[in-house]
C-alpha cells in the first residue's frame, strides 16, 4: 500500500509541476503530499450552486481508512488533469492509455519543441 500511495503521490506532483511549467491551470486542484496526496473536486460541489462543500478524494491506500471507490474516483480526476494538459497543448492521445503513457506523450511533445 505504501509503494502504491507513494507512486501515485509522485505522479500527482509531476502533474502539478508540469501544469505550472506549461502555465495551464489544472481542472482539479491537487494537494501534493507524496504518499498522502489528494485531489479536490470543486466542479461538482460548488457551494453556491449545489449547496454542498468541495469533495476531497484521497490518492493513497490505507486499509480500513480509505474506501477503494474514493481512491478510484480520485485517480480518475488525476487522469482528467493529465488529459486536460494534453488537450490544451493539442497532443493526440487515446483515452484507453494509462496515466504514465499519457504523461510520456506530453513530455515527448514538449521535448520535441512542439510547445506553443
């Protein structure tokens, strides 16, 4: 569980740094704390519209404390942030690719000088 949590946390940090480098605001706010990272869904929980607070989804596994569905949804939001970066840079990708393959495609696009 710790290795998985740390890996996802590093991916979260990588997405955060990449979004800052490319000057693209991520769709979902990320809280990068390595093995205890999280992602915040402000989109579905706007106080003024839905009358409920933002939802924080963990990006780590902890038996008995973190529901698998919450982790899966949080990871899906992290992947959406990656897809947002790809779309903003007009990089072609497939939705079926895993998160690391998508990040590699983005990095290859930036390294090749295709950054706009």
